[in-house]
C-alpha cells in the first residue's frame, strides 16, 4: 500500500503531498480490493475514518448496518464505530482511506507577509 494525502471537499478529491513535518496527525492510504474480498472489521477509538471509492462498488458495514457505495462517493465513519467493507463487484475496487484524530492536533505557527510598493 502506498501512502497518499488527500482532502475530500464535496464531490472533489484533492491530492496533496504527504509532508512528514506537516503537523497534521492523520494517515491516508490507497487500497486495491480484489473482487469479492472483505476488509475489516475495524475500530478506531480516537479517530474518524473517511472512505472514498474511486473505482468499483463496495458494501460498507457500519455498526451492523450495510449499504452499497459506488465510484465517486464517500462514507464518513465516526471515531469509536465498528466498520468493514467488501468489494461486491466482479472487478477490482479502488478506494482512498483517510484516518484522522476526532480532534485534530495541529502545530501552530505564525506567518507574516510584508508588502511594499515598488
């Protein structure tokens, strides 16, 4: 699995660099799930998870409930919630999985920009 950093904004997925000293405590990975293969169950006590399906159709199970999620859609799983997913299609499913603390930890910094007329 390769590491990728991304943000989900509505129906857009923005890929960004995965800087090691960024100060944001999260993990993002790209997953390739063969046909009819299941991943999980998982439970992250202090972190929420976002699954973004880029190709295929998966079935997502969250606390015993299940739903199909197709390409271009995403699911947010709150911290402390059990979940799993499986590829229900005949082709490979690709998804991005981001796990982040329920309360983000950020390093503060001050940036000052001075503008002068030329």
